[in-house]
C-alpha cells in the first residue's frame, strides 16, 4: 500500500511539474484568441454593446421581444472582428403582444452582445493555413479605433430571419491592460 501511495504521489508530482500538461500555451494555438502577447500583459479581446431593436407604430416605439438577436457583425477599422449572437433573455417574463408578425412590448428591452475576436478558420492542417492565421492577427495597441455594427438578424413569429443593416459607427478606446471596451446602447428601427 505504501508503494502504491508513493507511486501515485510521484505521478501527481510529475504531472504538476508539467510533463502531463495538455494546455497548449503556444502563441499559435487556434483554441485561444489569436491576439497574443509575449510579455503576459492583458490584451484587448472583446467588444461589448447593447442593441435595442424596435418597430414604429404611429410614432410610438414597440420594442421587439425575441430570445436573442443573431449574427451581430462587427468590423474594426474595416476589418471583420466577429459575428455572434446576443445573450439570451427569458421572454416569458416580459409582457408582450403581437404586432407586424413580431412580439413586442412597450418596455425597453436591450440585447447585450459580447463580440470576442475569432479566427474564421479554427482548425489548421496545412502550412498555408498557419500563414493565413499569422496574417490575420489583430493586435490593437492602446489608442482609438472605429467600430461599425454592420448588421444583425432577428427572427419573427413565423420563424423567418430578417437581416437588419445599420449605419452605426462609433469610436472606441483601447486602454492598456483592459481586455474589453463597451461601445454603448444603440436603438435600431426594424422596417
């Protein structure tokens, strides 16, 4: 029993020292963000924003009630940053009624969206794919940048997705050792 205990202790010690580690700390890992720092500083990784979609009814805003908005597309300085869905909300807790094939409410509903930088290609098998990954690195040094909310999609009561383009461009600041930036709350009319 004592030898078994010593064997287990030795094995745990070896794993602890790193020989059994499965964590890929390589800067070229596609499992992690492609934003990389050699000096272990916190680098900017995500954009946060709130979208408030609404329909006008005789000059009055009716806010959409959906579980989430989909395919929120963001560019930074005209380079694609990411495409993500908003966080889900529980629509059963909202007093709603039907209008123009959508559920709407008179209360303001905001759809919070976290858009981290992602590589379009998540698995690499050929040498040229590594080259593409290196060329797609986006490193945002501290300073100001221009973000544009290109579009998003909402689903109506019939299950049909409607793509909504926006003209929203907003400057944002990347601060040293901050991992994210909040763009703001944006009201968008669904026509």
